[in-house]
């Protein structure tokens, strides 16, 4: 009788172990994913592109472009997601002189009829500190594309009535001859290096906000 009880106990134990082996283990939790970067639309009213060039070997001449559009992707927790896709309309050049504006739009300079936009599309970004990012991307001017790297400053971010707004600014210098624009250099009328200042303000649309 004792041997029968012992045998039954052993069989029951084996059955329990076998049944436990057939029960699937609980699924491992899915790895946490980084929050997607917010896409901001560039506000053309509060954004601008400013240029500076040496004139006649004497003064520094400034002009601006009034129509700047595009998008900015940004996630403060993940600097590598920072991305710019910006376009500037050449027709919006503004020097305060209609005659000079017309000359800058001509084939001597930007050739607006053939190359209507200047663009910048970033390819890589990394944080330098809390407010500065090193951004690499493709700059296209006058139909020529060059890779550039520039420091970009985060000038501010706040939650507004219509959603979040953000600002960035960068200052860099290009050799305009690399973009096929050499007018005036041979006679010393204009320098070849152009300093560019691009200031952007952009907003993330909030459908719940009212006007």
C-alpha cells in the first residue's frame, strides 16, 4: 500500500512539473521608445535671413530676405533628432533699393528666374551644450549644393496660446564663388565672403487653441 501511495505521489509530481513547463512564460515588456520629435512650422513673419558683404573695400553692406519657410523637428531629450528643412525665396531679397534688389535677382548674382530658392536641409545634429547645437547639412544656393557645419543657438522656447513656439539662430560665412557667384570680385567692388545670419521662429500647431 505504501509503495502505491509513493508511486502515485511521484506521478502527480511529474505531472505538475510537466504542466508547468507547458504554460508560456509572461511576455517581456516592450522596450521603451523615445518620444517623437515635435515638428514646428517656421513663421515667415518672425523669421529672416540677413547677409553682410564687404563693399568697395570699405563698408559692410547688409541686406535681408523676407520670405523664410520650412520645418524644424526638435526633442529636447534627444538632440540627435534636431532637424531643419528651410527654404528662402530669392525674390524676397530686400536691400532698401529696388534697383539693387533687381540686380541681385539677375544672372549676375542669384538668378531668381532659374534658381527661385535657397535651401538648407540638415543631415546630422549634436548638442554642444544646453543651448547650442552643431548642425551639418546641405546648403543649396544658385543651384549649387555644399555640405556645411554650423553652430545653431536655441534662442528660446515657450508654451504660447496656440501651442509651443521655439527659436533658433545661426551665423556662418560662405565663399560665394563656391556657389558660382563671382560678380564684382575682380575689380574690388564686392568681397567674396558673405556672412549669413538666419533667425527662425517656429510654432507647433495646437488645434485646441482659439484665435
